[in-house]
C-alpha cells in the first residue's frame, strides 16, 4: 500500500491513538508514513532468509526517530 493511500485511510487522531497504544510517544501532529503503509518486517525477513540472501542474527527495536 502506498503512503498516500494509507494517509487517506487513517486520520491523524486515529494514527496518534494507535501509536500511543503501542507505547510510541508522538510529539508532532504529522501522519506521514503511517505504519500500514509499510511492509511487515517479519514477512520481508522471512522471504529474504528463505531465498538464502541473508540470515537473521538480531531483532532491533527503535528507541526514537528525529526528523527535521
């Protein structure tokens, strides 16, 4: 799904509520790149691993994102 389409499917308030329910702190009212616009990282890694292109060695969890 494209980011443009994803932005049309979910409003800023709903996006903020979903992110906050996942423990993600939102400090700006931007809805650029809502999570539904991105592929599931687990599925991508599974495909890459199955194709023999790479192997899983760690799972990273972002602590924060700064833009601007």
